[in-house]
């Protein structure tokens, strides 16, 4: 090995060692960021009525035309996600019977609380037909555009009479942390890693999602109702707004 090659090897090893030391330092001295959603001392329950968490994300009880009831967190979710995960889940129902399930998942010190939305949907029997980026105009506390992604989903269910019926729905989601908004999982992961290295702050990301089943032939109308619902709900519980906030909508490379 010549002198130049030896020098390059030494420099490369030194850089690797320096990065390793920096990462270890950040892990040792990291601190949790401030959530981008309201957290309240209201317990969340499992399907048996047992307390699954003493705190919850403060999803509003009533939104526009919808009234709601708190939904229990499924046992499989509680067993799969880290114990320091904070939840919020409510079922909203309009006078005509149209329903929206709204869920919040807020990470703690373990970042594995948040994962790709595709995992949740496929795991519960839904199939993703199409994914589209979009935005929703939020008017309070000042106008800004919330980045979201809409998934058109389908699911075959069997009726009590033995017939198979195909359900169609829309699934809308986004991610929020302190002064950061995105609907792109990869962008969220990049920001999380960047902030850890730069500042030692582990941002507490929240994953917000709405699921609504559409009556046949009314898919676009149902989606608009979901968008109107989100526009009304977000100002009630979300602390991160559009002004002076990092907002990302574009899809980044699939690195994670």
C-alpha cells in the first residue's frame, strides 16, 4: 500500500470514529422534544375497559357536524408499540350515519412508535389502491395549508348471510412534531435523524390518521367530508401551525 492510499485509509477511519463518537454523545445527552399536539391527563383504555395509558392526545369531542365517542386501543396495538406511546382515538358520527375514525399515535423516547402507514392498513385487512398527496386549508389560528396523503383503500368483508361485499374508503394521514409538518414518512425520518445529530433533540413525532368508508358512488363526496372534518379538528388539538414551520409534501427517496 502506497503512502497516499495509507493516508486516505487513516483519514477515513478517523472520520468514521468521529461520527461514531458524535452519535454516541448525542444518544447519551439526547433530550425529548416538545409534542406538536396537545396531551392531557385523560386515560386511554383497552377493549376490556382497563386503563392502557394515563395520558392521551386531546382529540376534540365534537367537530363540525360530527359527535364522537372515545374508542379503545386494540390489544394488538398496545402489545406491538412501545409502552411510552401516547394515543388518542375517537369515532365520529354525523346525523346521516357517516363515520370517521380519527387516531393519534405520539411517540415517546422510542421512535418505533411511528411507522409507515401501509403497515397499519394491510395488517387490518385493507388493500391500498392508490396514494395521492394533497393539502387542506386550515384557517385557525391563521390560514395555512396542511400537507396530507390520501390513500384509496378497499376491503372485502363477509355479511352474516354469507355474501362478500367490497368496501371502499379513504385513509388520510400526516405527521407533526414541534414546528414540523409533513405527510412523507421518509422526510419525517430524515428530519428526526438530522435533529438528533445537530441538536441532540429527539423530536416527539405524532402520526394522525382518519379512516372513512364511502357509500358506493360517493367516494369523492366522502373524501371532501373528511377534509372538512380535518379542517375543523386540527385547530382544536394541533400545536404546530403553518407559520414559521418546516413543511414538506414532496415524496423523498425510500431510504427507510
